[in-house]
């Protein structure tokens, strides 16, 4: 299964500040009553984007200037809480292809990786500055250079961080691990046969 | 060289190193439910793959099951579609399913232990972040996403980077009226909601040695709320006693051999930990949350934080956001906050001992006027055990509704939801914005006995005063 090598992601940004934004907020549980991930994009951040009568609240993602955004900018511990892959799937289906945050919750980070959606960590001031630039000019082109661990926009650039294993997986086109896991079949059987509880 | 349980279990399950440096880790036990698995089965079909070890995946249905009546068809056609899909997938791929009619259905993290599927020294994964619960038995138990469920179905393995281990020692005894839930809320408050990122938590010390298996499960359950990928307690005689005779445990000579293996899997004395935290049990009091993150915790005797007193601007902003959502007055005592709904249940606190301990105090009291109170057993077996002891009747006599097994109001993927900005005293695990089903609904996390105290007084209360807890030691 040959996958695209992801060496960089470019696009317009949307800035959703806040810390500890959990996966319930990214996709409220009631929209998870589905047997496929199709259509989740329209429920992204639903409760912070809509009043209870369904009308829109002021929110960066309701701003039509950011309708084409594909890079999300946010704060600390993004994606904490539930392990639901519905959260990264909703982001992906809404057109996002990467997230820049101060830090990420672990399960969310891994779930994004298997969708080919890089999550890079950056310093608060760099994100705030970029966020201000995006708000001033929604058409601003941002590039996340996965290979160089840097973000570029306008005349500016800053350093970002990502776990080496995740970065390596993007660069080598192995961010969906299934093919490599299957290749280990004989090793799997050997490991399993040494574990008595696997025999039951 | 001495090793931690984590190290030993990791090494025994490491299949090989992947090209990106991660480990291909064998996950011996895979648990699935209706919400996060259907898409994984879909991916499996799309790739033309089969389930590699069908006997190592176990399914139940919990999130979407209505608790007022489990009779099908469910009123919600989407919920019905989800249970139908799980049934069809289990049938097609040969996976054991603890279905509603089995008498063994329940919340996946209650079912695993009570069936004896959860065992020491094993690796367990489930598409649910509260999978850490199973760590109470000395297992490495991980919450995963749907793509990883596909990986497990197809290969029984997943790609993972090794975690660091933080030992959390809690020494001493809890004061009366203080419970395992208070311990974990206290730990999360001390270490923060993201303090555990990159870590497995090993819980130990005399408090955990003396804890029952169900108390250990309550603490391990909320490891993820502290950011830790998993949490565990070393197995001991209590673990073996709990497991003996359960359906999926080894029997006879095999049992004795298993116990020997399980004893050897515990962390060796003097093994290396990447970090150690020491906490005194005596310092812990009944705890409640005041905000929108599980680390927004205080003792029930304390005041709600005042952002004006906070010097760190980020923290001040976070307190302001939380208080605006919670509609709580800065600096005021949390005790006395009116509640609308009281919920006892969930994978954190929906087991026999939770209902037994609460019933002990609830007897002779009645739910305050205008308060809706529900008690939801974590499994059909818990329901039956409670009924055998007449606990359901004590709850009903006190004005609680006694429901059928499921996740219920913990996450509101079923009819149990808050309405508008109702405030819920909840024995569950998350107080996120909108978590309990209403976009403006409010949650205060606490122990089941504290929920009962809120139910009978109609306000957040110190259960020790309401129920005159004093001389009897906490169970």
C-alpha cells in the first residue's frame, strides 16, 4: 500500500485559541451515532459554533473568510479526552490537513497521524503571532515544512516540534502503518505463541 | 536487572521495531463497542482483510443503549442501526459479543474484569480512552482510535512509542467519607490534565495495597483525565482472589501456573521509574470539580477559585472561561451550589461496591424536591448483584430511578441527557463543556456518596455532614 510522502503541508489558516480543547468539543458525542465517518465535517466544533436554535455564533470557523482554511492553529493540550477518531476525522472532512498547537493529547496526536494529518507543536508566542497574521489576512499562505521542522509564512518562520517517529512516518509515506504491521506476520505469530493467554 | 511491570509487559509483547522507530506491539486482548468499531470493520472490508485472532476480540454494547428499557427496536433508529452493525460484524468475523440478551452486557470496562478477560501481565486495547481501567489488574491497557482498531483486528498489533513510567505513591489511610474517586481527582488536580502526557502511571503505596479491585479500577479509569496513556496497579493476592473462577480465567492447574506468572510480572523492588510522586492519603478530602476540565478540582470544603487572585494570565483566563460556562460565582464556597440532576454510574463508579457503599448512607433519606436522580448499574451482572442485595430498592425508596446497564449520562449518546443549563452532580469522569448532552449543561464530578448527598440536599454538600460519617472507616 503505497502512500503519499508528506514532506510539507501548505494552505490557509484558521485560529481557534484555547487550552484543553477536548474531543467532545471538537465533535459532540451525539453526532457520533453513525457507522461511517462520512458527513462528520459539518458537525466540527458544532456546539461552540451554533446557538441552541441552530443559528451561528461568532466563531473563526463560521467566518466565511476562513472557509478555505486547511491548517488549524490552537493552544495547549489540544484533543484531550475521549479517544474518538471522529474528532480528527471531522477536522479532516472539514478540509483541515494539519494542526499547529502548543501541545497535543497523545491519542489524538496518534489518530491524526494515521490520517496523514501532521500535528506540530510550537511556542505560544509564535502561534499567537501567526494567528494575528491569519486574522488580519485570511488568505495568508502558510507552509509547514515537515522535513525541516519549520513553519513559513510571509517573511516569517518559526521552529516546530514533532515526535521523530511521527515525522519519519510522514516523510517515508508510512503514516498509515497497516502495510508494515502486516509484513510482521511471522513475528506476530512467534510473539503470540510465547504468551499462554493468547491460546485461549 | 530489576524492571517495572510496564517494562516486562512491553518486552513480552514487543513484536519488532518498525522503520520509524516505533514498536510493533502485540495487543493480546481487544475490546470493542458499537461506537468506534463499525468504521474499522468497514476499513477491514475495503482492504480485503480478515480478523487475525477472532478469539482475542470481545464486544459489548454500552454507549447508545437506552437505560430506561433495553427492549428493541430502540426509539432512536440511529442507535438501533449501530447495535445491528455490531451484531452483523461480530457474526461475520466470529467475534464474541456480550449482547443485550446474554445477561452479560454492560459498559466495556465493567464487562472485561467481571468476565475475567482482563488479566495481569496482558496488553489490552479498546477504542475508548477509559480502557486504562483494566490496568487495575496489572495490565497495560490503552485507549485507541478507529484506525488502530482496524490494525488490531487485522494483525492483533499496533504501532506505539514506548512510554515513560511515573510511580504515584499514596501512603496511609483515607479519612472516613473519602473514596477512591477523591484520590484520583486529587491526583489529577496536583499533576494537571496534561501532566501525564508520555507516561504510564503506576499507582502504589499502602493505600493501593489496601484498596479493593473496584477502588483500583476507579483510579486507573481516570488516568487519561490526567493525560496519562495508561495507569496500572501491580497485581497481588486481591487481584488473584477477584479473578479466580471467572469465566475467561484459567482453571485448575492452569490457574496455578497463571498465578505464578502474574506474581512475577509485578514491578521488581528498586526498579527504575522516570518520575516518582508521593502523596499522603490523610491530606485528601471529598473532592469536587468547579470547572470544565477534570483538573479543575477542589475539596468540597473549599471555595471556587477567583480569577482576580490568579497572577498567571493564562490560568486567569482559563478560570474565567470555566466560571462563565459553569455560571458559578468566583470565590464563593462550592458547597451550597444547587443541583438539578444526580447521576450515579459510568465506568468510573458503576460497580457493585459503589452502589453498596452509597446505599448504606442513602437508606432513610429522600431525594430533594425538584432533583432528578438516576442510578445506572455498569453491567447487567452489577444490576443483578445489586438486586440480590436489595440495593435497587433502597435507591428507589430514596427517590432515585434505578435504570438498566449502560454508559447513560456520562456522555449522552443515549436518551439520558441534561437539558439546557442543568447542573449535574455526577459520579462520571468528564466535566467538559457539553459532555452530558446539552451544549450548555454543567457537570460537577464527585464520588457516588457525594452525589447521594447532593441528591438528598439539592445542593453540593459535604457527604460527611449530611450522612454523619465519622466513626465508620471508609470501605
